């Protein structure tokens, strides 16, 4: 059950990154929440989960978008990787 919740967080964070990419103004509370949750999920990298690096990079990108605009291709890659992780966790 917890894996599905983590997958839902991945999907919502991917939608947030896509919204930022498409020019919607960032919502501070959502950006801080999903950035923090993804950063906490990235600690699974210490246990050997290699895909947690995507969580770490995505959380850093979400925090950076509060002040700067990162490269578009990097945001696309991170959002698509988060989407694929989120969908895979439901099966």
C-alpha cells in the first residue's frame, strides 16, 4: 500500500514539474511539499535503490524552479522518469 502512495506522490510531482515547464506560476506550498517528499524519498538511495536518484534530482529541480528556470530538457526528462516510476508502482 505504501508503494502505491509513493507512486501517487511521483505522479503528482511529475505533473507539478510539467505545469512549471508549461509556464504556469509555481504554487509555493505544492512545490515545497513535493520537493520535500521527493527529497525524503531519495534517502532510499542509501539502501541501494538506484531510481531514488531520480527523486533527488527532481526535488532539486523543484526547489530551483522557485528562483530560476532550469533547462527545459532536464525538466522533461525528470517529469517523464517520475511518471514512469509512478505508473510502474501501481502494477
